[in-house]
C-alpha cells in the first residue's frame, strides 16, 4: 500500500471505510509529520494532537458502526481565520494572539459533522492581507518546493501543509487570490467558490463583498468531496445563497467534448515565457480531449488591481473597526484615556500591512473622497463583472495562468506594497465579479510549480472541478511531491 | 498623489491608529504609492455606469423575522475581554 501521507482523500476514504486503516492511525501519522516539519515550514499556528485524536476515536466508532460518510475520519487543517470553539483563533495577528473562540465557524461545524478530524490551525498573512504569508505575527511560512521561497498568501500555511503532505487537505479563504495563488505556488488544486456559496459565518471578516471560503487538495476529486460538505445555505450569513448544492463528485465524470474554453487575452500580458508555454501546453491537452478554444478579451480586467485596492481596504477599514481593545483582543499597557486605549491597542495590535490597508480604506471613504474613489471603484467593478458576463455568453469557462511568476524569494517583495499587490493581477477579477475560480497544477518552471486558472460563471463550481479532474486524468503534475517530503 | 505628514496624521486619527514618529514617513510613502496605483481608475469613463452593490446580480439583503433565537452567553463571550467587572467591560474613566 502507498504510504498514508501520499494518498488522496478519496483513497484514504475508501481505506477508512473498508477498515484497512483507522482514523486514529491516520491522524497519528499526520501529527508525526507535522511535528517533524513544523520548525522548517512554520505552516501551523496551533497543532491540537489531543483534540484530533479524540475526534479520530469518535470517527472510528462511527466507521465501525457503518455510519461513516465520505469524509469520516479524514484529518484536515483549518486556516486560522476560521473560528474553532474553545480553541485559539488568531487570524495571524497579535491582536487575536490569545483569542479563544466561543463558537465554531459554519465551515468548521459542517466538516465536523461530516466526521472530519481537525489537526490544527494553519499560519496565514495577518487578517488575510498579503500574498506571501510574510505579514503573519507568527512568522513567515516557507514553500516546501524551495524553503528559501514564499508559499504565497494569504492561505500560505494551508498550502504549505498540504504540499508537504502534513495534511491531505486544508481549508482556506480567498478575497483576492488567497487560495488560488498559494495553490499555484505550491503545486496544489485550490478552489474559490462563487460568492455566497459557502457560509462566511465565523470566518473572520476582511472584505465582506469579496471573502469566500474554499479548499486546498491534491486533486479536483478531493476538492469536490470537501466542497460538497462545506457548501450550502446558512441563515447565519446574510449573503449566503439559497440554492441547492449539486453533486460535485458526480459531475467530475462529464467528458470535455464540446466544452467552450475562452483563452483570456489579457491574462497573457506580462507573463513569463516558461509559464506561458506551460499554459499553452495545458490548453492543447484540453483541446485534445475535445474542448474548443476561442480567444476572448476582457478589456477592463487590467483595472482589477486598482479597483480592488479601493474596495478591499474600504471594507477592511470598516470590518476591523471592531478591534477596539475593549471586548476582545489585544489591549495596550496603561492607557491614559479612552482615545489612547483605542489608538495604542490598534497601533500595537495590528501589523504594518494591516495598518496600511486600514488607512487606505479610511482615506478613500473619508468626507470629500468617497465619490472619487469608492463610488468610482464600484463602477469599474461593474464594468469588470459585465466583461465576464459577456464572455460567458460565448464560452463555458475562461482559462489562463493563476500567477504571473512562480514562487519568489522570502523578502523579495516586502519593500514596495504595489509590487506585492501585482501578484494577484490574474486572480482578483473573479473576486470582484463574485465568480468561482480554481487553480490546478500544470507543470514546472525550473523546480517550481505553475498553476492553470479556470474561471466559470456563477455557481459553475461543478464544471470547474470537472475540467480540472479530466485534465488530471491525463496528467500527473498534481501528484508530484516536493523533495524531502515524499 | 502624495500623502503629506498632516494628511497621514489625520487619517491615522480617523482610523484610531497610533503611529510612531519613525514609522510615519514609511506609511506616507506606502500610501502614496497605493494611491498612485488607484489613480488609474480616474481615466475610465463611468458615466451612466451603475455602481456594483452586490457581487451576485439580482441578490438583495435577506430579511429575517425579529425573534429571539440566541441565548444569553455574555459570560462566555466576556472570557476574551481584557478587563471585566460585574458583567461590564472596563475602560479608562471617561467622565471626571
């Protein structure tokens, strides 16, 4: 039998249900791997061995009683942005370094009900603001493919953990690319569903009109299994959508014959040659399976980054106003008065990137600037969404690269915020338009993985997973293991 | 677009963020760069474009009936508070 840590969730699920392995055994194997590699990668903020083993024991009882589902007994890791009851939930910030959540996020609760075992909470950029996992209060995460490089962000810990086989899958969140970009940089399959598809309840808010939860997995099939358990209406999230969740796993088998793929002209501008070559090769492979390729243009897409850096900071400045040093979170020492308490608790509790974004947001929303910045950005956002809508009249999905470069060196882009922001140039559009999007490994430039991005119309998650799955049937990029982690 | 020292101080005050004197130039520089990036939007013709209010077309805020569903758990929630007394959150004296 293949070693446990190299198996997919689908394979582990079959072994658990046949009784060939137990969840306790599986959970111990991953806990041991986390212990061995944590110092090197810093992928976790909290590891919970006792709790994980207790959950695994319960899962084994369920399995023995014949009541196990597809995910019963599967250990995973949660990004530390999801509240987990009676456990530390830090959001990568000093502000919440000692915060013990009094409740579970809906995503956590649903996966728990499905019998999933939580190994621990993964490291992330502070409040999910970053593209390299270097803004975490708990230190940067390292990319298992090359530990001198970043894993991407903001869900960098989840991506590094799955790539290093410290967990067979992990949750993440994506506001401007925070699942797809690290999935691309770490050689994983990562999906950001349609806005409103997965509940945001208990997921610490960054930009509420863009935030969406999703997963990192080794394959599209595994992502489909996890998303099936996570998705669906939740009355506790005011923007949760009341639509039934289709059977994502059943949809995987659809052949690609006749699928209309839009090749996005704007996604190939400013792209490094080795990445472009891999994307074109992947498109050829999809064409060989019967898909039809057609060039499409989204003329307003190049405005995604400036639009995002008005909308996201504006929403962040409002969401993060709740951290006041009074009800929960960090409080400064010896405040002189109430104003000093607010200002120093926030000044000391937040890191530099979070403060920068709060200030940008405060500025663009301040009296006299609202129309010029926020209203204007929401208008351009409407133009970007309309571009996508027009494209989806002609094609079923649009495809391009996930990122303009492969994983970069730690420290390479920390000096200028704009250089860092441009990492998300291809991913932000889907968030602005609320569309589902996925990144799938499509080869290596040198030693580093490259991601292919597939974007679909609203609620087309099943189609995206289907395209990725059919691609993965004919390729093995997604099964490559970084050296030293096999 | 360049942010002056005075503008930065005013933004920080509105955002209730203390900034040390040595951090200030770095933030002024960073904010100026981001605002220069955002400046690109000014060139776009958006006359007659309705600003986007929701990422999903046709979706509106869902209303619920006003009924009590949650139980009182203030003790549990206050375990995370820096300073609490008799069920109240403590802050420095506001009225002398």
